[in-house]
C-alpha cells in the first residue's frame, strides 16, 4: 500500500498536505515508516520516481482499456486506478496529424509556383508600364 | 505544418520505415531506465541493440533511448498501441522485456508492473508470464521481486542516520 492510502489521503496528494498528514499521524509505526521514507530526500526521490511510474502505468491501463487486465488486481489496482478513466487514442491522433502534415507539404510547393508566376506576371506588367510611361 | 506539432518520438515514428521496431525500442528503453544499476548511455545502447538485434549505432536508437529517460505518457501510449496493433505473437516480445527488466534475479517494482502491463497488452496469461520469467531469470517472479524489496530495505537501513 502507498503512504497516501495508508494515511487516508487521495492518491495524488502533493508534498505539503502529505507532510502535514505525516506529522499529524497518531499511528506510531506508520508515522515512523512514512518519516523514514518521505523525510529523507534520497529515499523520497526514489519513492516518488517509483510512484510516478506506477501512476503512469495505471493511467496507461485506463487509456488502453486494460484496467481490468488479469495482471492488474489486488491492492495495487485499488490504490492506483484513476477515479475517472479518460480514453485516448494516440496512434489515431498521430495518423491524422501526419496526414494533415503530408497534405500541407504537398500543397505548399503548388502555392509557391503559383505565387512565383503571379509575382513574375506583376513584375512584367510593372516594368511594361514604366517603359510605356518613359517612352511617352 | 510546423514540426513542433509532433513530439520528438512521434517524429521518429513518422520518419522511420519500421514504426513497430521504434515503438518497441521505447518500451525496452523505458524498462532499462527503471533498473537500479547506473549504466552509461553507451552501455544501455549496446544492451538494447543486443536485445533487439539491431545496429547499435543507428542514430534513431540513441534518440529513442534519450527520450526513454523521461518519456511522456502519450509517447508510451503510442508505443503500446503500436504493439497492440501488431499481429505478431506476444511471447517473443515479452521475453525481450523480461531480459531487459531482470537484473541478475532481481526485479524492481516499476519493472514488475511494466511486465504486467505488457503481458495484458500482448495477451499473455499470468501463468504464461510467470513461466517465461522463471525460464529466463532462473528464479520465480515473486521471488525476484521480493529479493529486490529485501535489498532495498537493507540499503535503506544502512543509510539510516547513525548507522
């Protein structure tokens, strides 16, 4: 179990409320355990890194529809499953954006050629007008 | 369209010919980065190339390994979706992941959870994963995980002030 759940706090409680809960805790053993990990910077960093990875995994499971997988049971699943599951599809999103980028890249040279032709035409007309005015 | 609309990992996925291989590199890199031993970037690159039997000096491999230091959730999800969409058998992939996660019979908690995630993703049963882990690591998965916890506790005790 994580310290947050043992201290009866929401899973993603930030540092300050967690520290306050540890100092208020009346359960001697739990308080000792929490202090031994959370108040020593090196251990706290490792604990936070581990917790972050497990949170990433639980969020991934939720997004991928694997939050009822055969390997996601027991305390870990109870402690870490997000309250609100947000489904998201990254591959489909990347496919759409890549296709849009490809179309944009294809369209751009065509517009460049059109722009160049229009510029040349306007320059020609301008030079022609100047020469005509000069000859008059 | 500005290239900033793609993450560095997405850019590699789009431009490389083999997106499945690239996706797998990120997942294995993510596992290797969870290991407790500190290895140089070169050493991790060699290890990843040996595991996947790819060219160690492929520039994309180094880039993916760099991204794997702190991958975004979207990047890992993209890699997972790519793996889930492949119609190849899951066990050979999972075997490589076990090789990457196992540190001489020790298994960290994050890596244990990553293996569980991959097993669910690749449709490998708990019994299948347990058996494959035991074959590769020569120790049961639960024991490898418990060993890691014992070593971690012993280290924590050693680091206690006044020890």
